[in-house]
C-alpha cells in the first residue's frame, strides 16, 4: 500500500465502470488533495454524497485527525449529524451570528497554522504530517447549496475565497454542492481540483466541469461522472445509509452516530464558538480552562463580538460600580463575583 496513507484523508464514494477494460472499481477521493465541487440537479443525490463522505471520514479517522464543519443551506438533512464527535458545528441559513463566529474562527485558525509552518520552514500541512506531527487536525468544511451561501452572505466572499485559495496548504479543505456551475464564478471554480457531476437537466454542465466531455450519466439518482487519473468514468454513488424511506435512513444514521461516538468517547472536534442560550456556572467551569487566567482575574460574562470570556482584574479594578435598572441583574452580578472568589 501507499507509504503516504497516514497523511491522506481518503474516503470511498462509489463504484465506477470502465467498459473498455471490462473493469469495475471503487471510486475514492483524497479530500486533502484539493477542494471538491459536486454539481447535479435537485433530487439526484448531492446531499447523500456528502453523507457518504461524512460516514467515510468518521469510520476511518478519529476526531483528533479530521474535524468537519457543515454549512447547510440546502434541505437541512445534514442537521442530524450535529451530535457526531467529528462535527464541530452545523450552521443553518438563518444563523448569522454562528456563521460570523465560524468565519472568524477559520481566519484565526488559518493564520495560526501559517505561523506554525513558517517557523518550522515548511510550506504545507502534508509536509507537517510527513514530519510526524499529529496535533493539528485536517479540517473539512462542507457547504450544501453553495450559491445560497454566496447570495445570502455576500460580506463573507473574501473569507470564502481565502479558504478556497489557501486552505488546502494549511489543512483546510472545502467540499461544496451546487445545482449548476453557473452561479459559481471562475475565480472559485479554478480552486476546485476534485470534481463530481451527478445527473444534470442541462447537458452543457458536464462540459463546464470536465473539458471536452462528451459523456452523460444515466438519469438515475446517485449516478454521475468522475475523473480518475484524468480519464472520465461513469460511476454510482454508495447510498450512505440504507433504507427506502427517509425516516428509516434517519434511524440508521442515529444508530451509527451513537456507535461512532461511543468508539471515540471524550474525543470531540473543536466547536464553533457561540454564546449559549443559558450561560451558567456549569458552562463557565467547563470552558474557562481554554483561557489564560491570571491570579486575581474573575470571569463576568461572554463578549458577543469575540465570543470569549470577559474578565475583571481585581488587582487593577480597585472600585467597581455596578449600575442598571431594577431586576436586570445587579444582585446576580454581585453574587457571581462573590461565589467565584
């Protein structure tokens, strides 16, 4: 087997057909090799293909090796994976605050990784893993319905482009799905080296993804075209979870999630930072360990902008004035301060 197996993130996707050589083999994709674009008409298996990838990653790798983040702007069928230990968070279409926190987290993460690599004098995440380091996980960001993300949040265009261009070298891969190539401009498309085209209602989509492509996949859900060693083959995607009805597949997913989570008990991907609905002392106790606290620092809350703990340094704050309307938490604030001391 390949000596570089331990530094790759290879997932099985389906079975391809090579009639010229009378051969059928498994389609696998190395997600660390580049960004991936999946194009296909509605109801032809794009979300199922993402589920197949999630299953492949969580079966073959631990949450310490690969972290998954999902931006679900499609059918919301991926929401069920939120409890999977490998998944650091799922952002839905209306969750502006969570998306802002995620983009900020990715900016900081990519900057930190670049600094680590440049200090070591290496240029890529693959080289870092080749050197035997295992402390930084490979991050896979999945975007279901990429065009919806672009249209709803144009302010993050620079962030997304930056992930497309520089992500792979620091171990951050993007996997996107779209109904058509039309809404994905060339500046994005040039950064997607892995391409999969499921059945499309418009025949010219195949030529947009694969140069000089004259093939068309059969009109069957899960059937598509994929390039292997620069040759285009027709292939059939695996059904991620068996079941005729969706509810049966959801039951299978839930059973699978609990099995995987018990295998990796206590090993969890880094969560997207967010201010919890109910910020209590239990949350503070379990999360304050991530903050470098000085001796006389007291946490008093969470900053909405940075989603980090706000603290008071009692060495500097000699007098603290607490003002506010009746019933808005002055006594609670004082109790918090005293209980922490």
